[in-house]
């Protein structure tokens, strides 16, 4: 039983990262309808920025996360304005290729600035907590709670503020939103910025638990894509629930069956869900 | 509207210049007249350009002829490694090791073959650790006349071996899987030792070095080579009447969170955890195992180097057993190598793979001198067993057999109080490993 609860806790921790990544990705997809392949690299940049802030300037860890989120939000808005907006009316393939180009560019930049070496985050809450035979470090627990806080904050922002309503409106009907006077280009930028900031939050939170290196984003990116397909493209609750679900499946399959097959189970669940509900758990029916 | 009209004019300009190019192609270098048909006054300018071109060409030619480094003939050695991606630092270690060796040989005057002097040049190519790209890289090197090639990794080497005998190039591979020499390719030579030598010797030495260890848990990377390492260790270890409590495979390149696997393995109470993967994932496992309250030993394999001390020094301190290359026992050699690395590539420290790169270049150079040829790869292959051991050796290779496998010395080490502590020297006599314990 201890093993079971330990694996549940592990799964929630991994799921937190997947959820944050998937939330950003699905937010961007909902507004701009582009699969943002460069999202994993923004995740990596976020981790490197907070690592540098903590290591070089001895800035408080939580403040570093906030700064990293703001910087990445800025980068995200810039990318949207300079790269994706001019391509909006072009064939989809152009945005695809732009995203891949951006991916290579960002990875190259990170490589040039920070080098290809794996780095250990200079800070982590190392205290071990033990309750009912389950062990978890304080940092992992904080990752779980900080993620929950961010999810709640995002939900409040979307549901209770006028900018949040505008984002929802643009996601639902771009032209309609434009007609009622919503500044659609700015809202697109805003959504892109928020999505990117969430990636920075995810990597900065998890950075001290893992290691930081230029290729660190590719794996969470693939997992986040699985999550948003599982949860339904463009659906925020789908991203959150899908993320935790994937984390739990991986953790339980890894603990009880075999680590080699952990991914297999995750993909099997994806196939089953898509067979029963092709639009994903929370996806709306495709138009037309 | 404005930008669009700008683009249109730009488009027109482009057409114009294309037209120009077309004319140039039709009329060859004698374009003075043709140009003047299009635009007056251009002919003077182009004549001037042509003269400048000629002058710069002359200067370049003079530079090439007078430059001492280029006036000598060069022998190229191709090094194919992952230079981008997650294990790029290992690939770079391979390349830098080779480059350091080439520079040392060149600084001493290069190699002398048939009364002629040759300098060595390393040509690095990236294969991203993918066998299909290894083959592409081999083809590229062959196309530019390279006859000696080094690859990194068992799968990558297996792919390159398909071509070696047919296309006639010498393959000095850095691979530890037994398959690469069992394939019967005559022009393939293994630079490291085979994994069964490393794995069984580690199990043997462990009996004396850490007699308190009874139960070992094995975590291996899902790669045929790493799996085989675990199996060979298991066989030797259980042969000594000891226990393997669990052996689990996982994809270390795709896993960063080891809590799920560790919470499954640690309740079995292993005395030692054998983790068969490279430094970075190894460090993560060590870190997370300690977080979960594990207090036992960590055992590693030859692919795990010095970086583990930097990333998880505190976690492994005094409770580690790893494989080190022969040169660590010679402080003079080791420091010289570290200095050379520092100058060439700050941030990368010489590891096992670098030592293999270094060894490979020296072997090639000495064998070329011995064989008296830089082109006949079969003769160079025949000469290789005759040049070992040699004083500059980093790997401590003692002899080669017909299959292309070697016998060499390696070192077992612990990491304690922030320093590497060398515990035993291992070499082979006949079929048995001989272990000399260092006091």
C-alpha cells in the first residue's frame, strides 16, 4: 500500500510539469491554431534564466521564477509578433516550419550562452518529509502546490478578468471577437506570452529536482502534446486533467510493471481515449 | 499596401540580376561588351574587379605556397561522433582526445613514412549518435579521400563495419559491445576493452574491495550494450555466491524522474546499486536515491566518467566504485592531458572516450610509420599489433588479438572527500583477470 501511495505522489509530481506545459501549449493552440514545437525550448530557456539568476546574482529562488516567467512572457509575445503573426494568413505549413526553425534557433542560442554541459541547479529545498512511510522532498511537494496555485490563478484570470474573457472570446470565434471590438492581435500576443510564461514556471520549478541542459525541453514537449491530444486540443481543463492522468499512468506502470513499458501504457490510454472519443476527453467537436 | 509595393520593386530588381547572370553564363568571362549593352560605364568597373580578383587570387596562392603548415602533406583521420544533442560532450571528448594526440605528434615533427614527413589532421563529423548518420558521415569521409576513421558507440560502429572491408578503410572504433569484433571485419579494430572484461573484473574486484556488499540491484539503460553489461556482471556476481535482487531496464535518455523505479527497488534493501548509464542520469539516480533514504553503495560502468563527481559528489562520497582509464595512475600524463584539454575546450574534461580518441590517433600514426605507408590500409592494419605497448599510451593497451580486441590495464576508483581514490589496477593474463590492489 505504501508503494501505491508513493507512486501516486510521484505521479502527481510528474503530472504537475506535464499539466503546466500542456496548459501553455493548449492556450496557444486555442488562440493561434499552431502546434508550437518551440514550446520545449522556451521551457529550457526558462530554466536556464532562473538558474543564472540564482547562481550568478544570488537572487531569491521564487523571485527568480517570477523574473524568468516575465522574461519568457516577453520573448513569447515578441515571437508571436515577429514570427507567427505575419504567417497567420499563410498556409499552415509555414507556421510549422517557422516553429521548427525557432526550435533550432533557441537551442543554438542556449548552447552558445550556457554551453552543452548538464548543470545542477544551485538551490533546492532539500528537507525530507516522511509521513505514513511515504518519502518526499520538500521541493517536490512545493512543485505540486505551486503548480496548483498557478492553475487556480490562470483559471481566475480567464474567468474573472476582462482580458481573460477576451482570450476566451478569441478562442471561440476570432472574427466575432474582432467584430465586438476586441483587440485580437493583442489578445493573441497576450495568450502567447502567458503560455510561454507557464513553460518557464514549469522548468524553473522542476529545475532543482532534475538537471538543466539545452535538450531538456524535448521530452516534456512530446509529453505535453500527448496530454493536449488526450485532454482535447484547446481545452484548459483537458490539459490539467490530462497532465495529471499521464503522470499517474507513467508512475504506476513504472512502479508495478516495468519502466520500459511506462510510455507504452501512456500511449495505450491515448489510443483508447481517442477510439472512444476522437476529440479527446474535453475536446469540442471539430467544426464542419 | 506600402510593404507590398516595396516587395514588387525588389522582385523586379531580382529579375534584372538574374538576367545578368544568364548573360554571364552565355558569354563566359569575356563579358565586357555584353554588359555595356545593358548599362553604360559598367565595363570599366568590371575590368577593375577582374584585376582585383586576379590579385587576390595571386595573394592566396602565395600564402598557401609559403605557409609552412600547408606545404607538408597531410594524413587525415576522420572522427565520427555525436557533436550535437544530449551526449554531445562525450562526442566532443572523443574528438578533442584525437586532436590533442594529433597536435602532439605534429609538434614533434609529424610522422615519417618512406623518408617523407606527414602531418596529421583530424576531421570531425557529427552523427548525432544515430547509426544511419554514421554511415552518411563515413561516405562523406571516403569521398574526400580519408582512409582512417574512428566511430563512437556499438550500434554506430556496427553500421560502419558493414562498409569497412568493402570500401577499404581502417575503422578504429570506440565501442564496447562484443558484437563489433565478433563480426569478423578484418579492418575493424577495437580501441577500448570489451565490456565482459570490465563487467566480470568489476564483480571479481568487488569481493575484496567491498566485502560487505551482498545484494546488488541493477538498473540498466535500454540499449543492447548496457543490458549485456548487466547480464555479464550478474553472472559473475551470482557465480561468487552473491545475490542480484532486481535487474530493471529503463530508458535513461527519456527519464528524468527516478522516484517511481527507486521506490520499487529500494525496499528490496540492496547493499549496492549498479547503474549502467552515463554520468548525468547516473547523478540524478544517486541524488534521488539519497533523497529516498538509500545509504548503500553506487557501482558504475566504464561509460561513466568524472562528471559524476561534479554533479553528485556529495551523494556518492565514499560509497562509489567506478572504472577509470589507465592514465590516471600517471599524474604527469594526466595533468598534461588536462592542461591540453583546458586550452582547447574549456568546460570539457578528458574522460574514457577522450583517452580512446588519443590512443586511436597514436596507434594509427605509429602503425603507418611501421608499415611504411599512409594509403595501404591492410598493411597499416597488420602493423597495429606490433606497435603496442607504447610510452604515450593513455589506455595502457598491452596487446591485440586477431579479432581486433585488446588486452589493457584499467583502474577501479572510489570518490571520497572530494577526490578520486584509486583502489585497484586490473589487467589480464590469459583468460583470467589479474587484480592488483593499490594500498
